[in-house]
């Protein structure tokens, strides 16, 4: 097999530590039998004895997460990696509350009760700084189900138009499909995601690396809503002439963090818990097609002045996620034709890649939320097709397309995964800034398109200019001798490429033809299981043919 893959820890090796199991089981499945209606976010003053407890990094984070931190030069652990004090939680629950979830980043806990709680008693504990009610019984607001979206089943644009608009097919044709990248999808449910045909390939190879429902504290996520299913299909779907996902080779974590029946700030806490688990399990990207502005209780609403990148809980958590080395990609929102009009949290975060929506003709949609952020920064950051985006929600293939920044977001996040695959040394910030820089309105950004529509081939070229050596020869091979895979670095982008692997006796071992090859790096895996000996690697490009003699040795 010849691919454009660079090695990362395999998602299939994800291990959940004892600390993570404790965090996930916080609410307890049996606890769901009661009808909890009152939820409180408790802010702690410190982390108690935990702050001074000596944790080994492996106690807190997976091997994959630690590798991502190391690549990004991030120290482990810091205070935000330390769990919330178990003693503090015990004292809170002794007051009659049930723990639902915690946030080590924000140093908070969400507790719940069947009847209204006595906030004063919680505030009377010396380690409690603040308590907020984040959910209580109230009538549904006038906005209805925010996860609902309009669909069309005729007059559809080209099935691969969304990625084609960003020059994405050239990445895919170069073998860059997100392989080795772990994407956490935070959404409101994945009904039918275990059945849709366009994800058959994903399920067969074990590409769904983990699931968790933070609303109900359960592993099952394949219910509740089709919104997350549609988003996943835009990311990972693969069906010729029907659907072209932006990162079909990536692995996925499916997290339900949104409760579509109601709208309360507690869903921000679920999102934060999901982002923290994504961090712990080593996710490279968070793709979130969610956003928060107004709630069923109007007294809890955000104002436009809250969209300043530092006010909303979910935005502050998204910035911490970025600081941990993850790329956070979020929908800008579908509010411009509504009363709110502006971007939604956490899209207002400075280091969050907020994605607006254009139609197939690159014209901004009527619904795509407007910027700037309240403090005057360019938002959205970039735009992609979010009108008539081909997707799948039901097991039987249907020519269906959805409208919303919910779908322009995964177009961008998946192609960013392809960039990460191609340039594994690039940080999440490198990806973020380069995608902005290669957008078509970079020099003249505005509050609707942001920096515009990115060119992912140009982004790849820029990333490799700074991250990949420029050899004197047209191509170089390393390591040589080798035991497993071989890396080839080109001095220039080949444009087109045919790779042949031949024995000294002239037998062809493998051939792979790329009608596009836009990367300056190539990984050859075809000889990993081959016997030791001498092989010839022939690289046929428009600029010439180059042959390398390589030696395979035993491990």
C-alpha cells in the first residue's frame, strides 16, 4: 500500500484510565431512573488536596494524548489536568445532590436534584466560590428544536462540490484522507449512524473509536437525533456519485452533548465534558456543529456583548482545548435571518476556527451568522458550502442535502484532518492560521465571509514550506536501510505520480498511480510485510523518472 500517510498513534489503541472511568460514571446509570429537573453548576475555589497530589501523566491522559502534547511542546500535567477534588464532590453530594459531571479545566461540577436545591447551603461550604442554576423546569422557548435543518431532494449540486470548492479532491487523490487523525464529533445524537450505508467502510475498519452520551451518562449514542448522523456523513461518508466525505480515512469519537428537547446552559457543561474526554483520549480535532446564545429561561440568555471570546463557559473551555493541542472547528451559527443575527458561542473564541456557509456558487447564505466578535475580531474565520450539502441520515441511500453551518463545519474540519495527516509536525495553531491565510478574502476579510473560502492545496504547500526539508535532489528516501515503512520527500510537488516497487530480479511488487499528487511527502507501506532484501522504488513524474535502491532488513 502506498499512501500519503504519516504515522500517528493508532486510535484503536485508546485506553481509558481509572480516572477517566470515574469521570464518565459520575452520574451513574442507575441514577437516570429518577426524574432530575434541577441542575446546578458549582465553581470551586481550588482543587484541594488534588492540587498537591502527585499524578503521573499516564494516570490522567492516554498515550495518544500525551504524544499530541509532546509534539506541541505542552507540559503535562498542569493544574487544568488535575481532577476536581473528590472530597469537595463528596461534601456536595452529602447535601442531597447527585453528581452528573465535572470539569477539571473549569474546576466545576454539575450536580442535580429532583426538587429545587438550597444554593445557600452549597455556598456555605468554604471551598465553593459560586453556584449557578443551569437547568430547571420551564416552557420551551419559541425557537423550537435548533438541531432541525431543512433538506432538499432534487436539483442538488454536484455530489462532491463541497470539498471541490476547497480544492479538497486533490488532497484525497494524493492519498490524504485523514488516516491516523482522531476527530471528536460533539452533537445532539447519532440516530442511524450505526446503519447508514455511506459509513459501512468506517464501521468495518473499526473507525468509530469511542462513544459517550454526556446527557444520560451512557455509551449509547445511536438515537435521539439525526443531526449528528448527518454531520458524520459529511465527514466520513463514502459513496461514489452520492456522497464524498471530507475525511473518510479518519477515526471518530461520537459524543452526544446536546439535549435537543430543551435548551439550557447545562449543555455547555456537557460540551466541556466531551471536549475534556476528547483531550484525554488523544483527539486531534473537535468538530462541533453546536452553538449557544439564548435559552428556555430568558434570564439565562447571553447577549451579543458576551460573544467576546472570554465570557461564555463553552468558549473559555474551547480555548483551553486549543491550548492542549487540539484544533477546534465550530459552526458560526444559523442566526443572520433571525433576531440574534450574530455568531454563537464557542465560535467567538479567538483560537476557534468558526465556519460560515456559502451556497454552491460561493455566495454567502441568508442564514450564516454574521460577525465580528463583540471585541471586533474577524468572525467567522472562513466559509465553506453549507447550502445543499449532500448527506445521509437513513440506512437507504437517498439523494438528500442539508442546509446549515452545521454542514460547512465538517467540510472544513475533515479537510483540516487531511492537512494534519500530510504534515504531522504542524501544530493546531499552524493549521488554523494557514487555513485562514489561504482563504480567498484573506486581504479583504469582512463580517460575513470572514477570510473567505480556503484553498487546501495552497494550505498544504505553505505548511510544508516551513515544516518539510527541501532536499537538494529531486527526491530522497529515508530511512535506508528500513524495517517497516519508507518516507520519500520531494524537492517539488510532483503534480502527478506513479510509484512502482520492483525486486532486483525485475518482479513488480506494487504499483500505485495518482492522477493528482500535491504533497511533497509520501509514505510507502507496501514493503512492511515483505522479506528482507534489496528493492527498487521507481517514481514516475511529469518532470522525470527517479529510481531509489532500498534495503529491507529484519527488525
